[in-house]
C-alpha cells in the first residue's frame, strides 16, 4: 500500500514521536533558521536536534566537563559533530586541504575517519556550522544524509585506483548514493544560503521527496559493496550488501544481501545484531534500482512505533526473508537471479605499499582508531597529511576500518611519500593485533557512551600484545573491536574478541566472530574490568597458540574447542 494512504489510517499520535517530527518539519526545515540565529544558547531546540541529523550533524556536549558545568550552573558545553557524505571515501588532495583547514578553523583540530569510510569533525560550535558547510560545498563536498532516517554514506571495498573493477564498484557506490539522496532543498537554503524557491508546507511529496515522502524512513538505512575475496566492508553487517562477481577481471554482477545490522540494547533480547541473508543476484546496471526497491519496502513496512525495532533487519524477521524478497521483486518489477558462490576470505585492510593494476603505487596508512591529530612529541598525522596533500597529485581514500590510502603514486615519487611519513612519525610500529583493532568514538563526545573506547583501546592492546608475545603470536592477527555501548558502531559483534561497554571501566566480552566477517560472536563474560579481561584471555590465547590447526583463526578455534557456541543466526545471539 502507498505509504501516505497507510499513514492516513494511523494517527501520528500512535507512532513514535519522531514520526510527527519528520512530517511536521516540512521536508527537514523545522525551525532550524531560528535555532541557528538564537545566540543565547549553544544548542538548537529539541525538535531541531533530530532534524540536524538528516543534514549530517549531531548536537553533543563535552562529557568530560558536564558535571563541572552543572555545578557552576552553566549550560552543557554544546557543540556539533559533523559527518561528511563521501561515498567510497575518496577525496582529492585539494579537498584534503579544505578538510584540514576546516578542522583547524571550525572544529577541534582533528579529523576522525569513521567505520563508514568518511570523516567526522568534533567540537563545531553552532556559530561555525554555516561557514564550515559552505567551505565544504566550495570544495564539492557535503554532509547531506550523513545521519538521520535516510540512506547513509554508501561504502565499498577501498581504493577505486586499485583495479578497473574497484573503480566500477566505487562508481556504483556513487550512483546508489545519488539515487537515494533526499531531494529537499532545506540543506542548500538553510546552510548554504541559497534562495528559497517554493512554498514549504504547500508542496507535495511528489514535488519534493518522491522517494522518501514527508515520512522519510522508519530508521537509518545502510548499503555496502564488497569485492571478494576481501570483506573489508563487513558486507553482512548492513541493511543491504552487494558482493561482486568478478570473472577474469570483469565485473559480471552482484549477490544481493538484505537484513544486516549491529545495534542492540543490553538486557533486551528482542534486540540483536544480525547478519544479512543472500537473497539473489543482479547485474551491475540494476544495483541502484535494487537498492531503491529494498529501501522502499523498508519505508513502507518498517516499524514506525518502536525505534528499537525499526531497522530493516527486524522487518526481514517480521516478513521472513522470502516475504521481504518477494516484495522487493514486486517493487522492482522483475525477479532477482539465483545467487552464486562468492567466497570471502578475510576482512581488514591492505597496509603499506602495494601496486595497482596500472603500475601506480598505493600506500595503506594505519591510523589508530581513525583519529588524525598532531600529538605533542608523537605522530603528527594532521600536519603530515597536509604536507602529503601539498606534495602529491593522487587521491586519498578512506577505508571502512578507519585507515587511509595515499593512492596513485608513481614509482619515482614513493621515496618522497616515505620521507614525509617518517618526518612526521606517521608510521607507528604496530603489531598485526593492533592493526586489525577498531574502537568507536565513545567519550567524551558520544552521548550514548557507557564506557571509554577510542581513548582506552590502545592501552588495552598494549597488554594484549604482551600476552600475544608470551604465547609466541607476535605475527598473528586476531580481530579485536571495542565499543562504548551496545549500539555497535565499530561492528564489535563481528570481532573474534569483542568488548562492549557496560559502565565506566567494565565491558561485556564476546568471542567467536569469524575472521572473514561471516559469523557473529557470542557473550562469554559479562561486566568485567581490565584485570578480569586479561585473566580470561591469557589462557585462551595460550591455548590457541598450542592447539590451533594450520591456518585456523582465533574465532574459529574458540568455537571448535567448545569455548563458545557459534551464533548461527542473529535471533539466537543471546542464546547460550
Ligand atoms: Fe554509530 C549512533 C558514531 C558507525 C550503529 N554512532 C551513533 C552516534 C551518532 C551517537 C548518537 O546517536 O548520539 C555516534 C557519534 C559518536 C561521536 O561522538 O562521534 C556514532 N557510528 C559512529 C561512528 C563515528 C563510529 C566510529 O568510530 O567510526 C561511525 C560513523 C559511521 C558513518 O560515517 O556513517 C558509526 N554506527 C556505526 C555502525 C557501523 C556501520 O555502519 O558499519 C553501526 C552498526 C551498524 C548498524 O547500523 O547496525 C552503528 N550508531 C549505531 C547505532 C545503533 C543503531 C541500531 O540499529 O540500533 C546508534 C544509535 C541509534 O541509532 O539510535 C548509533
Ligand atoms: Fe557511541 Fe555507542 Fe556508537 Fe560507541 S558504539 S560511538 S559509544 S553510540
């Protein structure tokens, strides 16, 4: 049924309050103009805090100083996290220089590479928002739909310059992003100062938002494209995944996957991470249309009462995989072809120098937890990358594991890049364990954090490195991921060892994820501190060193050895 017709039968009062907010915002304008003009507070009004997300930024406050400011009767130290839309994660050196300049001019001087292949700024004050977005716009970048109940940044296997197939898949990520972009002019008019062309509340869905309507989606929606055998994007973790079928260097098509997602709530077993199901196959020219059809099925069938049940993964659970696929085929007007066997062997990034098919060189730079900053007496990643962008003609590409790639370097210029990497101490000595680790942002900016993550994982890795060393595993990789709460922003339920924050200094420990991102992990110990984490993991890592079979990954070992039961379906995630 057409969504508007469906919504006419249901009063907005019966739905989650965010549904009214979207409808009454008149295509995301809300009262943002007034909120931005109000200099009496660093915040925007409450309804507008939801709307800013659709435009790519989030109101936050510095949690390190929250209590102190409360005692001093000051309002929280409000600022905004600003996230870019950057399908496939590629920027030119000129764009890098804008990104760098904006970080210093409008934000806290750092850039954060996210797990969805884009940048976040932290600490952007309200009065700096317009200047920041306008400077991005001048460099052909935007933040539209980077957050909110819309299609988010589309991610794909990193580096379009690695091979012609990588380039084609990157182009498809752009095509999906463009096709599923909200059409409202609110961003351009409110933040970029473009002239208002039509009459807001009088406009119709067909004129303004033919795909989203004034209801937008029930919840966020995410698409990823992977090129086997690599699963760097964790293709099964997203609402929609496409796995490329490459034969003799030619892109033939994609397996289509639906229903992935990571987020859950502690203690609520009706919420769970879920890996997507492979439901069929399509040719490259149908990828954007298939993405749109899946999004529309979710738009019209997703739960708009309970936001904790509103992601596509729960719609798939409610309709059944077959039921969902049939609806997609109806919207699409054609059937999906049968899926193929397309094995994925590992996730993680290619780091260091490697050569592309066209002979150019690419350097994968490990960036601990994605944070680019100048550290006193330590790595100068902001300055170093600025110098590289000034000295280099090729693109810089982000990965979904929070790293970056300096691409298209002619052989004769590799030495210059090496010299800059050294001069600014950008290449830290890191074990395979550290290189595969990821942490979400958490404190001090994330309002949902229950425990530290980005600021804590590096020191925990120091201790885990020592255990790996004692077990003779210096050269081995185990995928470790940490998040400060169960929302799953660093995709921790796919890790071989996952830590999920419970409260300050305490984490749930999950074990048994697959090395290729093909199996969820399971809860092993609950609410434990660092001493207990180390006590639990030391004998397990030693056992792994002693008893593993040739080539066996840690996640597979703990399952085979009976340490933890495998999670074979998301809905069984909480079963012991
Ligand atoms: Fe996330 C909310 C950071 C990737 C699942 N995420 C948040 C917010 C905006 C907190 C909030 O709502 O107030 C975090 C901002 C922290 C800060 O201070 O910067 C935040 N998420 C991030 C990033 C920056 C983590 C990182 O360290 O890189 C990632 C930005 C991605 C991007 O560029 O678009 C990020 N978030 C993810 C992922 C991973 C992915 O998409 O591959 C997930 C799990 C996959 C999924 O969506 O299921 C994820 N974030 C969530 C959720 C739980 C959603 C759910 O279905 O339950 C929330 C909370 C929510 O939406 O209510 C959330
Ligand atoms: Fe914040 Fe939780 Fe996401 Fe970490 S996982 S960034 S703590 S919402």
